[in-house]
C-alpha cells in the first residue's frame, strides 16, 4: 500500500509538472506571433527550456544520489510553481523566454529524481511498469494542460498559468508532508555532486555499455520535439486552427499516451522485452510522421496524430527502464545522464523544426520521419532481441 501511495503522489506531481508544459502548446504560437515571432523564434522559445534541462538535469540527478530524492523533488516542484507564476505575468517575448529558462533550471530536478525514486522502490521485473506509471502521469499532464491552455486561452492567455502555479503549490505541500524518502542515508553517495554540464562524461558514456541507449534517448526526443515544438503553428497555418482546436488535438494525444503508457508498458515489457518494444515503436512512429502529412480534415488529423502517439508512447519509459537495468553507476546519475540526452534532443528538435518550418511547413515532419527510419535500422544492429538487457556494441 505504501508503494501504491507513493506512486500516486509521484503520479500527481509529474502530472502537474507536465501540465505546465502542456498548457503552453496550444497558446504559444498565438502568444508569440502577437509579439512578432516566426517559426525560428518559436523554436528558440521551446528549446530554451530544454537547454536548461540539459545543463541541470544531471546535476539534480547526481545531487539526489548524495542528499536523497525528496529534497530534490521539492526543489523541482517549487521551481515549476514559480515559473508558471512568472509566465502568467509576462508581457513581452523576453519575459516568456526568461520564464521558460527558469522552469527548465528548477523543474528539471523533478523527472530524473522521480525516475530514480522509482528505481529505488521497484524490482527489475516491475521497473518498466513503474516507469510506465510516470509516463502515464506525463500523459495526464498533456491531457489537462492543452485543454486548460486551449479553452481558457481563448478568453485570457494568462489565466491557465495561474491555475498551473496553484496546482504546483498543492503538489509541493503533498510531497513535503506525505512522500517518504526512498534512498536511505547509508546508500547515498559520499561524493560531491558534480557541477555544470558534463559534456566529457556524456561523450564517454556514448562509448560505454549504455551508449546506444543514450543515443536512442537523444534521437527519439529529437524526433518527438519536431512534432511537439511546431505542431500548433503547423495546425494554424495549414488548417487555420485556433487554440481550442489545437487544445483538443493535444488532449487526444495525452489520452492515447496515458492509456498506452499506464496500461500496456508494464505487461508489454515483461512479455516481450524492452528491445522488441523499442524496435517496433521506432518503425511505427516513422510511419506515423509520414501519415500526418497526408491529413486533410480534422478527423484525419485526429486519426493520424493518434496513430503516431500510439506508436511512440512507450519509447521513453521503455528506454528509461533499459537504462536503469543496465547501469553500473548510481540510479540518480544514470537517470540524470539519460535525461540530459533527452533534453539535448529537445533542444535540437524545436530549433530544427522552427527553422525548417520557415522554409516549408512539411519539412519538420518529413525529416523527423526519416530520422526515425534510420534509428530503426540502427536498432536492428545494436539492440539484441529478446534480451531484456541489450548487448551493445562499443566500437570493438
């Protein structure tokens, strides 16, 4: 019961954090374009959050190995509350960018530490399911966030952010009073948490036993960021959709993602293994990008976007589960590095998508589909099915 209670608290916390991310998606192009922003500027605004995550996620993950998970989770939730408040008070583009940067710095403490908390609390057999619960929480945030942002944003662009700040405050109180620490003092690292982005360590890790998994985290999130970073602007220019229509589509994405990650990830990884799931999802996601470009009506947009998300939903928690099982370092450090590669993908993805959008609105999705096809081919070489723990080639 305690584990279920703790999972419920972590579920709510991650849902609230992702709520803040989801709120901005349907209203950002309208917010930004009113301030003179184009696709490239929108890409910068989306990417700055991930730049800060890239820098700070490994720091928070390593720090949680030293001082425990709970204090770092509290820092992340508090940071998310403050960032949402500042977003609601923003009146210019530079203020939006500053609020996004603050959110990336502080709220980046939440995801790697929550994953490390799950790793502390679950067996290898059940870890994929635990990661799936966190993925489902992120999906819930992506359901409620776009709904709140799209519908409330039709009346006031500021109000949704104040709602997100209030919910983050509630999560902060819940974590503070109810959530126990998962990492006992005797199991904590005595080493000082490292400071700054560990580019050398990241490069070295690419040639280690988990290298291809980290490479996958980067490429998968690069492709996904091509979709998320530019979708609102794509829908606005191709279909003349407003915040409400975009919000509804993003809610469909959240519903599909939540069901897949929360219900199917655990059983699928236990039955088939992480490697098989990763390969199948990569191939289907690549097809999904191409199908989205063929959509002509609102119904076909919903169907093709739904297919893409159905195909893609299990990738992140499955890769994270594989990283957790394969690590020979602290769970917090491993999850921090994994999230650094995820953040690097989310930095490059929106910048790439935004700049290509200004050339041709179809190029972001076309190139993302090509990247996933290539990644699928690489996975056939480097991920050995049916092993739950891949034997990765290291350039011998």
